[in-house]
C-alpha cells in the first residue's frame, strides 16, 4: 500500500520518535494533496485507529490526488503512554507548530512534520480525541484566516455536531497544526472524537466516517455520502481552570449545556485541609462565566492549581 516514507527530526538521532513513518499514496498530478495527522497526542487512540483502518481499507488506485498520512506522529508519547506532552521535553506538540529547526525536541518534531508533510499539501486534517483524562463531545475546529471558507466547508463535511471557529489571539490555544496550516494558506481542520484513552468502536467509526466525507468533499476520494445536518457553529471558548489544587468533581458531562453562572464543578481540599487559593475555604466552586456547551471535561479528580477542568464553547 502506497509508499512508506520517514519524517526525520534533525539533531535528535537515537531518541524515540525521531524517525516517524508515514505513507504517501496516490498521484499528485491527479488531484489535490491532503496531509492527515493522527497521534499528535500520544494516547488519543480513536484518531490513530481511524486513520490506520482507513489506510488498510483504501483502494489506492481509485484516489484522485495524493494523501500524506502520518498515523502516529508523537511516537515518544505513544510508547510511554504520556498524555498531552512529549516526554523528551514536557512540551505539548500541538502548541509548537509550525516549529523551529533548532528548538527543543517537540519544536523540531513540529518543524519536521510541518515542513516535510504539511507544506506539500493543499489541505490538512489533524485527527484528535480527548486524551487519557479527558471526555469530549465530538467537534471540529477551524481558524479565522484567509482560507477560512474552505476550512469551514471541510469542518462541515466532517459531519460532527459542533464546529468551533478559533479567532487568532482570542483563542486559548495557538500553535496547533491546523492553525499553522491555515496561517500558511492551507485550508485545515482539527477533528476531535472519543476520549479517556478508550478505543471505543463508535468513536473510531465516527472519525473514519468524517475522514472519508472530508476527503470526498475535497475530491480526493471518489465516494458520496448521505447528507448530515449542519453542525452547531460556535465561535468562543471559555477554558475553565481551578484556582487551587485538590479533588475535582465535574457537575456536567461532555455535551451538556451550562447557563451563565451555573455551578459546573467543585474542587475540594484534600485530607481535611483547605484549598490554598480560597483563603481558608475547603471547597472551590467553579461557575460557568457564560452560556455554553461543555465540549471537553477533565475526568480525573486530581487537579493542580491552575489546572484545566473544562472547555465551554459558545456562539
Ligand atoms: Zn489532541
């Protein structure tokens, strides 16, 4: 199937994950080139399995264009079962794009992946899930950019219930692969389905369906699909953090709505102590700052001061 190639991270010889296999399939002369990442985070298994399954079932001769597919980009985190970050330097790879050739390992890996794969593409898809301690409601993200309209159309084609339009500067995150692609003029999305380190069949199939739909929309995959209802379009994130460290109990589940001011969870002091940030209090109440839908919720009770507990998105 296709041709196996390797991403190489300069200056990282011998480190786990410094050579990353990927596949080149199809013919660039026959249509657009699409880059596809999975496993940017090491324990987001539904995204990796969806891409593996897609590639295993693909009839390469039918492609009208070329795919550059990286099924597990962050191999060091995958092998070590490390959520969120790359074990070599403790950085979140999805805050490092487009990367630098002379930075730390994550920055070099981001640079290699962006330079050797994404820059050759006409469109870019980055498949994620909630990580080990993260439940989520399926959604896609695309950026406000000069290529916003084709990116938004790709997000709609993916067929999930929500899309979030991320505004540069106002968004709590930067340096994602889809943001860097959009800023380089390459239409892009991030798709999130599944979570908590589980390999749930329904989530894998939902990712796979979205991937196929989007590739068909781009004209690379000759297939047609029954239409899906358009997503609810959201444009503003509130990422909620605990002030203190302690025991986190969410009062919402992923996909639930919260009204402005609603109690969405608590952080309790451990072992009869107080929550340091509370001036003697023992329970920190976390309130929704505005109406929104909980697109992701931290499931682990363990939370540190300033720890991310929930992502609420609103119009
Ligand atoms: Zn992720």
